[in-house]
C-alpha cells in the first residue's frame, strides 16, 4: 500500500493523514492503529519535501524498513532508462545519483 501511496502526499496538496483518511473512507474500514502509525511514518519519510536535503532524506529512509523497501522499488523503476525516449545528460546524472542511493539503501 505504501508503494502506491508514497507520491500521493508529495505530489498533491494532501497531507499523509488526509490521504489515509480518504483511503479509509473509500475502503469503508479503518486501519489498525499500529499499522496506520507504521504507514504514516513510512509515507512521511518518503516525502522528500520534509527533509532538509537529499542525503538526509535517503539516510532517514534507510533507517525504516518499510520506507526503505518502497524506496528501493521506486529507485529501481526510476533507473530504468528505457522509460525515457531521449535521455539527456541531466537524466544520466540523476541515474548516477539513483544508483548511489540504491547501493546505500540496499546495504542497510
């Protein structure tokens, strides 16, 4: 679930809490409090707007198993250059950064 929702609070005007409330309303069921707390924490860590810089963002994700698993999958997708019809130098620079981040997270 976190994998599907990790961009929702980052790319929309909704907070993590609002996103989860909408999900619970749509599903017509509330999450278990412990599960909800774990999901909230992971989603907050996965929102790069909440970190002071990229290195801090990745470091904090590395300390949380669920957030780390989601970010590793996200980076795997982002590193697939076949999804870009004409990669630019900026794309290759981003790819290099993603590879470093992936290696860091994979070793945690």
